[in-house]
């Protein structure tokens, strides 16, 4: 996503960085020309809006949070992801962890 220079300046400003620090957060700004910094997050929230929340109205924030968390459980545990070979995120992570252990990567990293 291309950001106007003024928007970048706002996020890089000392005041904004202080606010992040006060809230125990750390900012993440990519280098100039790196268009992939927010792609994963934007895809996730785009899917949430289209697949679950589009057109919904919630009487309370609690209900909106509950609906969002229910979708996140579905997204992580049951939804198939084409970029992961049509398995869920949790299945992909479990397989990756098994492969990592079998390859001895754990021992190499400890050394």
C-alpha cells in the first residue's frame, strides 16, 4: 500500500512514538519502497470483514468482540488456506513443527 508522505511522517513522529511506548507497544515501519509490510494484516482484516462481519450490526461491543473471536478460531483452526496447500493455519504450524524437530533444527539452534 502506498502511503502519502504526510501519513508516514505522522507515524514516525516523536509524539506518536511516545504514545506507542506509553502503551507498551512498538511501532513497525518498513523501509521506503517496501509495499509488503501490511499485506498479511490487510488480508486478514479484509477476510474478516467480507466473510463474517459485512452488514452485521452489534448492540454491544462485547457481542462484536465475541463474533470476531469466534471467526478467528474458525480462521486459525478450520479455514483452508490456498497458500498453505489447503490446510488450516494450525495444521500447517503443527506439520512445520514436526518437520523442524525431525530435521534436528532444534539441536542446531541450541548449539
